[in-house]
């Protein structure tokens, strides 16, 4: 298909549905003047389980491949470790394997051929002598302030940040050079890292790359969709029942489109994916209403009807649930039929250890019970038991003697 596209059509496809592009002239130079495939990479830190938000970059990878691009997927295992130890070293290897399997299955589920994709792990080249030397060189020109600012929206922010969080953005900038690409693709939340790369790579004698950014899809609970927040996302391996349950709870205020995670998911995932498989190149989203079907071919009309209350949250959630479960079904089947994948999943995301129950400490005593003040021991000097009346008399006599001694003083 790429051979049938004109240079302008390739560039349009590469930039379709993106929020921002930095360095469009670089893309045009490669495709129009150099007349060769654009080399582009997308990286993902192998931390939490990939969620449905990953359909957004997957759709763009499909666009890049159709435009004839050489696409590399970086499984950033060392980045995952550096990001506030989100992925401990003993889990990094398994999570990288898990990510590769789930990404391949996700791409197949939307009809994308993975034959021309190149997968590489960061640890395969980021421990090399030249790469390490470049980190030293980069750290000699980037200030602590700029490194922290660059990673502010990507690296987990804590009160006392570790140095690893400052190294993270330097490495992401250097990956462009060491992967030999023309462009880097990622979310708009990575813009500051992209800017860091554009400003500093030339100082090291390396060329400037183009940067393509897709919008961030709001989570189901509002805000950014995050792998670390189970309430904000749907796992790619979630069951049909889980999908229905989570979508029922999703934030979807009537007549409101801003910050609406359901509408954003339709706009950036469901419509573009249906477009990939359609004969005429148009996306379609179907909503059942009043016993019939309403078909939307663009998000503007859907938003217009939603604001006008022609369609409401109930119909929208039901249609999204149906479309999403159909997308996830082949991924779940791949997982269920692959014993190796299941083993890797159990190693990559082991269940948290059960909290230890504190046992009640038994106090071991001597068996001696202290008598209360004024109590008699109940035993006469000769060892015989003191009778109740006798004990009372003895106590009264003792007290009387003590009183006399006090009065004498």
C-alpha cells in the first residue's frame, strides 16, 4: 500500500490524529528529497500491565507501517527500573517479554502485520561503552534543573527524587542517536524530553530528530489513564465481565464531552481502528437506540448529539462495551492458548505477599497474684489457715498499732 501512496499522502498518514509535530521539515526531507522510508521509534517503559490506552499508539504504528516507515519498538527495561524502581531488576526481564507478547497480540487484533516491526530492549545497547560515555557527556551539559523539568510528566515525582529520575530523560534523548532513527513517537506528556533532545543532541555532534506526539486519552475515572491506577484503565487481558463493570463506573457526565473518557476512547481508539479495516477508509461507531442503529463516521457528529442529549451515557457505554470486548477477545484467546505467555505473566506480575498476621504474645507469669493493700495473706505464722473473722481482727489490730505509732510521732 505504501508504494501506491504519494509523498504527501504518506506524510498525511504519518501525522494523522497527532496533537503536535516538531520538525515536520525533517520528515519531508526524508520522504520527498531523500526518497527513502522514515525511520521512527516508539518506546515504552516496561512497568505496569499495558492497558487499553495502548491502542492509541498501536493505531499510529499501523499508520507508520502503511506509510512505508521503518518502525522500531523499544522495550525500555532499564528505563522502567530507573523510574523510581517501578520495575525491580528481578522482574524487568519478565516484564519486557510480557510487553513484547501483549504488543504483538494487540497489533494482530487490529489487523496490523508485525513482520516488518523491529523489537529491541534498552539493555541490549544501553550498557555499551559508547552509550555510557554519551550519558557522561550529556550529564556534563544538562543541568539538574533541566533534567528534572524534562522528566516532570513522565518520571514519577517524589519529595526527594533519586538521581535515576534525572538520568531517565538523558537516556531517552540519546536513544534517538543509538537507534539510528529520523523521528521519535510518543505521547504529548513527553514533549519536554523531546525538547531536551532537540536542544542538546547537536552539542554532542548528533543530528536533530523529528518528534511526533499523540494526545493523552483521559482515564475512565477522569485524568490521565495510568497503569498504576486500576480504576482509571481497562487491562488488555480483562474479562468481558471486568470490562462491563469498569465501563459502568466510568465518568461520563451527560451532555459533557470535555474530560469524558468514554468519548475520548471512541475518538482516539475505536473510530481509528475501525477505519483501518474498512474498505472505504472511513471509521464507524455504532450505537443501538430505540430498537435501531445510529452510525457515526466522525467524532464531531457524535459529540454534537451527546451535548444535545440525543444520545446519553447509557447508550454510549453499552456501545463502547460491545466494541471493546470484540477488540479484546482475540488478545485474551492468544493468552489463554499460550502456556509460555501465562508463565511469563505469573513471573512478571507475581501476586503481592499476604500480610503477616501478628500473633498475640502470651505473657508467661510466675502464677503469683499480688494481694491488695490491706489484705491478709490468709496464713498464720504456724502455717495454719486464718479464719475470716481472725483475719479481720488481725488486720484491724495491725492498723490500730500503726495509727498509734503515727500519733506518737
